[in-house]
C-alpha cells in the first residue's frame, strides 16, 4: 500500500472522531440556546428516561437528534475538506 493511500485511509478516523465530537458539541450549544430562548415551550415531556431520551417529540430527544445531525454534517464537511486537500496535494506532487 502506498503512503498516500495509507494516509487517506487513516484519516477516516480523524473525520469520524473529530467531526462527531465537534458537531455534537455544537449541537449541545444549539440545544442550550434553544432552551434559553423558548424554555420547554412546545414539548409536553422533557424525555430524560430510557428511550424517551431519543424520541424527537420530547425536548431531550429533539436535542439528542439535533446533536447527531450536527455531528454527521460536520463529518461530511471534514470529508469534503480533506478530499480537496488530498486532491491539491497530489496535484502538487
């Protein structure tokens, strides 16, 4: 395996770990801002027990789902950025 392919295949862990970590962190900040803005307004249940924590009709479930979506979107952003970086790097070589 060439050094370029090995480097690119190892970067999948960088994309997954840092993308989910950063994205879910930003999603939790979004959730805190939403809670400060509207309280528990349109959510009849806060949803902190067992599987209700992931039910999007509860407040906690909505925030958990938002964090997962933010994490996945950041993974896509990192993938696009690193793909373009590798493309420029191979053109320069």
